[in-house]
């Protein structure tokens, strides 16, 4: 299944379509994950699960996701993942990233790809970047791709723009 098919199969209320990942962004993430053979993916924020659908449709591995506000979306993000048949591969944490990310780092978890699209306030973003993402990127063995919370803007840039952002944490990324 490609990203377009996944996006067509999920349920996102028309009034909320503006907050969901755009098809071009979803296709970009899907292609990136698939072309680089990434299978350990992480996402901060779930909402209706559009980006999750695009990422998970690109690989057969486990996708770790966190969103303390899933109830505010009536559980639709998790329901959409389930409707696509991906639920067994979703590790969902209904807690804030500031709580989950340090636990994942302490457990020695590593990820090939992280999509950060949760809390958009500067203080929350800077604490995620400073503590957890740099910890993961320093453990990178091949390609760690980590678009940040400004991903909507970064995804419009070339992949080298993303690589430059990753480079700030010292990760190696092939483009």
C-alpha cells in the first residue's frame, strides 16, 4: 500500500483536514522510509493518524507513537491505524513526549526515523530536541532521519535541508 492509498482509507473529519499531513508530505515520508529501508520509526503526535498511516505503510517494522490527547480525537488515530491492519505493529503511548522519550532513551531504544509533530510550543520542542533526539542521533549507525516539529516547512525543502538539521546533533545521514 502506498501513502495515497493509506490516506484515502483513513477517516479524518472534513473540518479537521487542515491539521492532517498533506498528501505530498505523506508521500515524501513514505518514500524516504521505504527507499532507505527504515523499519524502526517513531512519531510524536498522532491526532487522526495520517502521518502514521504514511510511515507505517512504508515498512513492516514497529512504529512507536505517543499522543496524550488521543481522547480529544475520539481515538480516531488509533482506530485509523487499526482499520489499515497496522495495529499489531503500533506501540502507542497515551502520554506526553516529555515523559515517554526519556524512558525510551533510558531503555536504549534506537530509531531509524522520527517524525516530531506534537506540541508546537517552543519550550516543548527545544526540550525534545536537546534531550532525546540528539541522544538517538549519536547512536545512529546508518541513516537517522529526524524531521523536526517544523517538518511542514522542512519537508518542502530538499532532503539535504533535513540532513543539515540532523547534522546539528551529529547524526550521519545519507541523502
